[in-house]
């Protein structure tokens, strides 16, 4: 365990060092800037005015300019009085410069429709398509103005939201689409469209609508030039307190139904609720996910508290140190992941802090599989067993994957997006590295679930694995749906849902006893077949089994005083054991009568086994001697059967040689001697082949060696030979012996007829060809009786041919075929 802890510390140091250098050198972002944020939908008109009026500031266009961006990176933001007042009341020194008014109006494209529209009621009766922005702040203003016109006594937006939801359901409402017949806009937005060539009729609803002050909220004092009003008029914009430009805006009389809300705080609450209105009521998403800032915060705090308490409970429930570490690791990952999610929503989505808090999710995404696998493998390990090395490799791999994610701003191997763009988080795509990231999370989960299933399958209670497997399957399935952006998963909260499913897996694994925990100990102790008790430090019985017997007071006092393991013999066969525990002692009683009886039986059985072993050893020695004699007899039988006739020939020739004088009959003496050498060589190699009797085939190299040796000894008989032995692979043993016997038999024949020259060619095609070429007439050659039987058995052809001055004997041996 010390080595494993040392490895984990080293891995953590390396990871932290890499992160430090990444943050120091790879992720710098300029924070000292003087930016004023403005909506891209403002067109360039208002931006041009501000660029001229405030030349020392950078005008930053964003689709969704956020208050958080302004607070973190900018010096000013173009916003409305409702949002400005809310921020100014929260504390801090801010400066509000109202510069124009914005009234919620209805814009009718007269190049598309001739529908007569005077106000909200006519709009509700319109059967065509209308358009509006789904930006939470702008949509909130539009919904509040619409509801005010229809229900003047209340700013509650439910009535307008229900109408918009019905339109969206029947595809009569298009968000962020402005090529529709009718749109709900601010009046300055409609004027901007007309400036670009649209034919929009701007209608101030007769039932009433809301107007808002628009301007710049700044962190510092701003100074505008005296001709600021003129600059605004040149861009068709109206200054605060000035009359609207005739011809571009409706008449002042038409604006009589537009009012400025007195209770800006109430309107601000409705703007906050607009996120929920659009997501949950109109889009129909986020039914089971957080949709508002309050819900995000509340769910995160509740989840953090719950997972923290659960992690603490795990310590008291787990029985093994490694399992405790694994469960605590899972609980900590769930808690801190929710904390990172909570912190991320405290920063603007287009800031560096928000992006790296998003990346930090992957600390826990990669740590969870490691703790998950540790939990599974620890179930099957005892305290002294070492963790497998591949678990350390898994930690190293997950660490590398996290580094790749955390350095994504440098290489964008995982996510592709424009860091400089506003609202980049909604406009990103996955790169090739995300596949590795996803598999690095999913594969360990699947592998751990399989290992747990295999372990459980050996148990008779297999059904209990269903619940943890269902949770593990849920994580995999939810991840697949989220990556593929299926609405039911993509619109849900990734962090909260994944954490909840992983918690369900861990808890169900403990509840079903797949992971050992110390619950139900009291019931288990009570129904134990052993006679046991647990005493506290004062000798009071805390737990007892049904079979336990009462203890004497003297024995209890002895236990309290000694506080060390000891055994007390009570009677002839009864033993009392005691061992100290944390906060007490455990005492159990064992009846040793059966053990003593078994010990006597075991001693007697050992004596009987010893005698039996002695008898078996004598039988083994006798059997070995018998088998040795049998093997020798069998070998002599094979020798006599195979080469007995050749041995007789050698004995006969030896007797002839003994009766000859080497000097007087030197020629005959040498001839007999050469025949003895040749025959003896044959007998020796023929005996060698007997040892391959259990082999189906032997190497052709061995046959070539033996034949070459015969030809070498044939030179003693004045038979000069030239050979070409081209054969490869393995040859069946019987046919190899036959070839060797034929070669020897032919050489003996040639020696008898005083042949002096021989050419031997051995090669293999479909059959094995052995070709003897000599001046000798082979018609006189007759194989021995034993060879004739073998030739007939294997369908061997012996072909004699005249080749002019020489003759040939060709032996054809088929490699396969039926024997006769």
C-alpha cells in the first residue's frame, strides 16, 4: 500500500506541474481592456456613434452581450434601465447614461402580407407565422409588453407565454427568423431593418405596450461630445428626451399607448423568469432539468450537500480500506463536480474562467472511472493483495486525457470553437480527440460492470446485479445521447444527471451487497451459528448470538484487566477465546470434542496411509522391473524380425573371413570385409530407425544422411557413386524404411555383380523417385522376399530401362494411397 500511495503522489505532482506550465504559458488572456459591449442586432449605427463619441474605447459586438462579461472584462455595456438599476442596487460604483428609448412594437412586412394589424388582439387572431428573438432578456421584454397590453393590471407573463407556446406548437412562431410576415421587435430594430431595404410597418399596439430606457452602464465616468445628438440623428437614432425622427418612427400620438414601467424590480423578476418561459413552456425542454438561475443554484447546493453527507456515511458503512477509498473518491468527485458546475455559472460564458471551469469537469470525468475500477477490483482482493499494474496504467492514461482537454485552447483537438466569439459554448463541435476522451470514460465503466457481473454470476443470488448494471448502462446510454445531441439528453443537465446515475450505481451496489458493507451486522451476529459475544470496556454485553452462553463475572473482570488475546480451557473439550476490539472485546466459545475426535481419527488414518504407501512403493518397483524386462524383450523381437537375416549374413561372412588368409586371398578377403562393413552400417542405421516406431513420419534429412553413408561405405566395394539427393519435408516412416532397405538391397546386388560405377538420383514430385543408373543389367535384380512383400503392399513400381550403354532401375513410391 505504501508503494501504491507513493505512485499516486508522484502522479499527482506530475499532473499539477503540467497544469501549472499550461496555465502559465499556454492560457494567457489580456484582461486589461476598455471595452463597451453592444448587441450585434443594433446594426452598426449605434456602434458607429459610440466609436466617434468614445474614441478611447473598443466597441465589442456580441449576439448576447452579458452583464457578467461587462463586470469581468469590460468598462461599459449597452443595456436597458431594468438591468442597469438591478446591478446598481446590488452595490458597487456604476454610472448610468440613458441615451435612447426602446419600445416593444409589432412590425408587419407589407411586402409579404396585407393583414390589418392594430395591436395584440389582432396578432393573436393572425393565422400566419410571427417571429421574435429567443434571447432571454429581449424575449422577456417582449413577453412582458405583450402581457401588459392584454392584461394591464398584472406583469405576470403566463397569458402571453401560453399563447406563444401554442403558436410554437403549431409552427406559427419562428425564433430568430426575421423574414416572416409579422415580428415582435423594439422600434429601433425595425427602423434598422427598414434602413437596409425592408418594407416594415411599425405598429405601436393600441392595447398598450412597454417602453424602456436604453443606454450605457459604465464602471467609470464617460464624456460625450456636444454633437452626440446630431450623430444619433445621422444614424436614424433618437436621443433620450428628443422627438422621434419623422418618417422612420410612428407618430408621437401612436406612442401614447406606450408606458414606462414604474416597478422596474418586478419587470426584472419577469426577465429572470423568461429563461424558464422559453425553455420549459415554449420549447418544451428542461421538463426535468434546471431552467432558471435559481434552479441551477438550488440544485447545485442541494446536490453538493447530499453527496458530501453520503461520502461521510460511506466511511461508517464500508468494511475494507480500499473500498472506503474508492467510495470516498466517487463521492468527492460527485461533490466537487457539482461545485465546479455551480462556480461555472458565476462567470460569463465568454470568459476564460468560465471556459476553464468547463474544462475542469474532466478532472472528475476521468477520475471517476479510476475510482470505479478500484471499487470493482477491491471487492475481490484481500487486504494484503496488491492492486494490478494495469490500474496504474489506467490512472496515467486518464491523466494524459485530462491534459489534452485542459490544453484544448492551444491545439483544439477535443473541442473546436472560436475563443474570441461571443457565446462560443453553444457553437462548438467535437474534434477527433473527443472520441478518445469519451472512450476513456466509457470503457472502464463497461469493463468494471462486466467484472462485477462475472463475480455476481457465481453467486446463487444473481438477480441483485440488475440494479447496478442498470445504473451503469444508464451512464453509457446518456453519454451516447448527449454526444449525439439528442434533445432529451442534450437539453438535460449533463453534470447533475451523470452524478445522480453514478450515485445510484454506488448505492445500489452497496444495498445489494455486491460491495461489502457493515449494514445488518446486528441481525447477522444474532443469527450466527457460533457462540459469540461482544463486550464493551466495562464488561457489558453489546451483541450476542442465540447460541451464546452466559459468562462468569470473574471471567469478565479478567477480560477487562488484561485487554489482550488469550484462551481459557473450560472442561476437557471446551475453549473460550477472547480478543480486544476498538471499544471492547469479542468472546467466543468453541467445543473441541469433535476436533479432538477428528485428530485421533486423522492419526490412525495417517498410520494406515503410511503402510499403504509402503505396499504401493513395492508394487511400483516390481512393475518397473517387469516393464524393463518386457521392453528389452520387445526390442529384441523387433531386432530379430527386422534385421535378423542381415545379422546372420554378417555372422556367416565373419566365419568366412576367419578361414581366409588375408595375404593369399587378399581380393576375396577385401570383398567379404567390404560386404561386412556395408551390412554392418545398414544394421546400425536400421536399428536407429526402430526407435522412431511411434512417429508417423521423420525428416527427409535423416534419410538423405543414411543413404549418403551407405554410398560412402559402398566405395570399399569399389562402387564409385555419384548422387543427387533432392528431397525435402517429412516422409512417412514405413516408406522411409522401405527406401533405405531398397537402396541397401540394390547396393548389395551391384557388389555381387562387380559393378564399379553407379549414379543415384532421389527426388520428389507427386511420388518419390529413386533412380539407379549403371552399366549393370538390372533385369537380374530380384528383391528379397521381405522387400517383395513391402513393394506389393505399397503399390511400388520397379521400372527397368535401357539407356544406350547404361541401364536404369527406377523405384516409384506413392506418398499417399490405399494399401493393398
